C-alpha cells in the first residue's frame, strides 16, 4: 500500500466503500463505475476532491481484497478516517452503487450488511436509505 502516502480523506473513504461494494461480487460493472464517477463529479461532498484519487483508492481496495483480513483492514481505515457524521452518506453511496446495475448479488447484500454493522447504521435508517436507492434506480 505504498500509494497511501497520507491518511485517507473522508472523501477517500467514501470512494473506497463505493469501490468495495462494486468489487464485492468479483465483477466491476460499467453501471457501477458510472455511478461512482457520477457521484464524485456531481455531489457536493466531492466538490474539492481530486478525481484522480479514485484510481489510487481502487488500487488500495483491490490490494486489500487480495489479503486474508483485507476487509477488516478496509473497515479499520474507514473507522479511522471517516467522520461519524458521514456514516449514513457512506451507506447511501454504497447502496446506490450496489443497485446501479439493476441487480443485487448475495455478496453485495452481505457487504452492505457488514457496512451497516461497522458504521453502526440504525436498522430503521438503513431501511430508509435502501428504499431511497431502490426508488432512484427503479427501471421504467
């Protein structure tokens, strides 16, 4: 992880979780990449974010996923660098990426469950966030 020259920014953490949910089913789909790019390019939380960092974060996530305890390490980085006020934002972005391709794989569902647990997202809040993601990505 030599590319991690400084602590992760909150935005890095958000990007890392979006990449992680996309990669969780071992197939990063175009719709998911477009959703990540759209979030980084359009959401106010990313206004001052260097979009080139997405590549760095992708490398870090993929490196971590190759390690036995990589997911635990990822959540450690997230807990250390993401302010609590952005936990629900992180979960919402992960949900949006997970449903972007129109399907939810079992691995994505398990990772979303793990994100809820790690970020201590209340079950009722999680359900509201999930419902909003479903509504935004409903096919015609």
